[in-house]
């Protein structure tokens, strides 16, 4: 049984199957990794799920490093601005 909002989404975009994995960064879920099947109904097998989870882990690491880099850059910018005053 599919939730009504997902059923509407699937019909609107002509999807037959989908897998959605939340990507949490800093305790928040801001992104979802989505895989769709347009041509036929699909039962995801173990290898599909492992692959999708591997992709999710890679993206999670990239997002965390990028956010940490942006935070460091912002802190450095603030320190330089404070030194100029």
C-alpha cells in the first residue's frame, strides 16, 4: 500500500517503481537520494539496495566535507574582518 501523496507523485511523473533514501547531515534530513523506474514495475533486489546505500554513503561524505569546508571558510572570513576593525 502506497501513501496517497506518493501515489499521486508516481502517477504525475509516470513512475512504476522508486526507492528513496534520506541523506542526513548534521542530524537533519535536507536531501533524498531517489532512484526511479519508468518502464516497468520493479522489486529491488539486494544488490540494488547495496548499490543505492553505497551511493548514499558517498554523497553523505561529500556533503559533510563540503559543509565543514564552508564553515571553516566563513569562520576565517569573520576572523579577517574582525582583525581589520
